[in-house]
C-alpha cells in the first residue's frame, strides 16, 4: 500500500474517533447538567473535578486534531529504472518480384525497331616480352706460363763453377761464389778461398785469413789442406819455417793418400832426429783420423 494513502487513512480514523469521544463528552455533560439542575447541589467539589477532566480531554483532543491536521511528510518518489531499449525491428526485405510466366512473357519487339548493339572492339594483344640472351661467357684467360723454378746450386756445382772461374782468371767472381760455401765450413771451398787470399787474386792479399781458412780445412781431415799446411811450414810462407810441423802435416796427408805427401815427408824427415820423427808421426796419425 502507498505510504501517503495509509497516513491519510489513519488521520481520518483518528478524526472520527475524536469526534465520537467529543460527542460522548458533550452528551455526558448535558446529562450531568440536567441532573444538577434537578438535584440540589450538595457540594461543589465533584462537579468542578468532572469539569476539569472534561476540559483536559478537550484540550488533548484539540492537540491531537492539530497534529493530525499537519501535512504528513512526503516520502521521496521512487524512481523506477527505465525499461531496456527494444532492439530495432528487423525490416523484412521486399518480396522479390514474381517471375512472369511464359504466357505473360512480353513478345520481342520487331527486328526493325531494335537498336543495333554497340560494337565492342577486342583489346589489343598483350606485348610478348622475349628474354634477353645471356651475355656470352668470356673465354678463360690463357694459362700463365710459370717461370722455371730456380733451385740453389749444390756444393759440388758451386765448386765446379769456382774452378771454371779461376781457370778463366775471373778471381773476384770465384771469391764471391766460394765465400758463402766456405762460411758453412765446406773444406774444399775453404782451401780454394785460402789460396786466393794467400796469393791476393780477386781479393786483397791476406796471409792471416788465408792461413786461418787453410788450417780450418786441414783439421777437418782434408788431405789437400794438410799437404799445403806442410808446404807452408817447410817454406816458411805465412808462418815461421818449422820442419817438425811440416813433417806432422805431410805425415797426415800421406795417411789420407794425398799424392806427393810421402815423398815430401821423407825429404823433411832427413832433417829430423828419430825421436822427433816418432813424435811427429803420432801427431800426424791423429790429424789423419779427423773427419772420418
């Protein structure tokens, strides 16, 4: 039920009830007055008390009516939620026109009345693209002729070349060819280079360097170098003359089989004592064993 209507109904009911009470009070008051008029008043006490009660009831009823007459508080209006929006109605597509039956099919217009159809020209043919020929592969370059590999000459080839240069008198070239080989301790190259230094051919004469190279080759067991050391000591060239040393080197060369060494040994031995010859022979034997 609506709260506003309920409050109004209660107000009416209380108003009716108040009116009934008021009427009863008036009625009772009238009866009381009639009885009072007919009955002598013995005392004023009870009548005043009743009147006071009635006045109180009237005042209470008046206040109640005043309260009921005041406007009832208006309850806030209830806001109902808006109903959800209805989806748009689907509009049915218009019905397709009915196909005319064969009987209702219109007859074609006369041929004379028809317009000629427009002439449709065929599109031009698409151009045909021919692939370009691949460039010709250039011929391979001619093979490069490799220079012949130059190999270093062997020791024997260097010595043979030096002998040819010495025979031709090209001593400086012979020195240049023999020098690297002599530094590598080649005894044959040291002997030839020592001769060039001792004689001063192709290079400045240097007896010290010539003697050093000759002794180095002789101690390695070269028979030619040993014989030439005996010659140096026997003649006193680049060294002080010494027959004992000459016999030692001649003896070593003789033991190595160098030609002419035995005859030179006998010639020098004639100048020595048997004890010197014996000692020199022992030393020559040791030198002959070198390089073996």
